[in-house]
């Protein structure tokens, strides 16, 4: 590795002058700066990131926690965060924290911040750790913990739109396909689905699936088994687009049409035989807002807790408009 001492020796100048020139100090003449920078490039000099971190009190690294790396939605979030991070000359570490123990979640690599997506339990554990004193936590998504900066996606409001669309279209047997089996207050999709069904005098109906790396094929087979044993709902609101795509394929296999709505807004939903109605999560706006909160927190570490609330958009397509009939 090329050092500043070697650059100084080659140019016949002091080590301090090289340090000042490469560090952008104003007391170095422009001619000397250009000469030193040019030599550093030719020699392949790379700044020591650990030394820079000690000098600046920052690492240039941030962590992104997602519940899993199965979901197309969370992969989309990771790509968008990586784009923002690279633009700001930072590095991103992505960790799936859904099944990890609390102590496993805490990285041994020092980071400047943690961005936690739909991971309230892990985020709460982090806030109790020593790391939280030096690296702030920013929550993102529909599920979050208190006492931190939050970018909230209001899936409750989005679910109310979904249910108004389906009930308004005349559907009465509307099932919710989900892996969530209990009435958690912050699980907005399940809770708002139940409220809408009861308000309309309809009976909630759940189709449960396990989380798996094979989400689409599991949903494909599951919906066929469910219809065989329970008859066919008129409409299905799925917890995610990945599941909705699997359901779509399974129903096509048996030549059945059901009003179908997904959630997330992944690009695949536009390319089905019957383009999928979906609740589009504002991933770009969510990531940009979280990054902005992080920058503001760096500038004002002791400021009050910050919160941004974003709403998803219901994209109505063919899958929920022409259903009916076997």
C-alpha cells in the first residue's frame, strides 16, 4: 500500500505538506496541491478508511436491516438505499434480521447509522445497546418502534382504499392472504381488513401461508388446495405482491378468475396476463426521506425525534376489474 511518506519522498517535500494537500487544507498553494494529487494518483495511493474514520469520527458505512432477503419489496428497498448511499460516497451493509438473535444483529463493524425496515423488535433492542449512542437508528416502513427517527408508510390508509375498491365493486366474500396470524396493532393490513369487513357486515376470511424462499410456488399450490377444500373467494387481498403473483399463477392453472390485489408495487405486477392491482409502496420517497433524516441527525445529534409519514398508492389494474366466473 502506498503511503503519504512515500509520496513525500518521491517529490522531495515534507510529509506534512502531502497530508495538508491531500486533506484539502487551504494553506497549500494550488500548484503544490495539483502536483501532489497527481503523484498520488500515479502511485495508486488510497486513503486509509480506518484512519479517516478516527480523524472524522465517522466511518462512511451505514447498515440496512430488512426482515428477510426473500421479499422482492425488501430487495427493492436495498437497491434504492444502495443507490443513495453510493451517491453520498458511503458504503452499505445489508443484513436480514428476521430470525436473528438480538446480539447477532449488532454488527462488529462500526457504522454511522442503522436503517431498520419493518423490524421494530430488532430496532428496540438496538436502542438499548451502547452502539445507539454513537450511531443513530432510523426506522422505515409500516412497522416501527418509538424513540427513534421514523419514516412511516401508512399501509392502514392504503388498505382502507383497497377494501373500499373491492367492497364498492360488489364483492362480498373477500379473503386476506397473509402469514400474520395474530391481531398486532401495527400490522395495518390485517387490522384494517378486519375493520372494513365488519363495517360492511361481512365475515373476515384468512388464507395463511408460511414465509419461505419459495414464496411464489408455495402460494401457487396453496390457493389450489384452499379452493378445493373451501370453495373460491370472490376476491383476495394478498399481504405481498410475491404471494399475489403465486396466487395468480395457481388460479390460471385451474382456469379460475378471482379479483386479486397485491401489496408493494414491484415491477413484475405489470407483466402478468392480467396486470395485478397493487398497493404501491413509496420506496424511492421512503429511502430519500430516511437518508435526509440521517443527515439532519448528524448535523443536530440532540434534536427532537423526527417523523415523516408517507402514503402508498392504489394502482387499479385488470386483476380486480374483470374477475368473476370459473
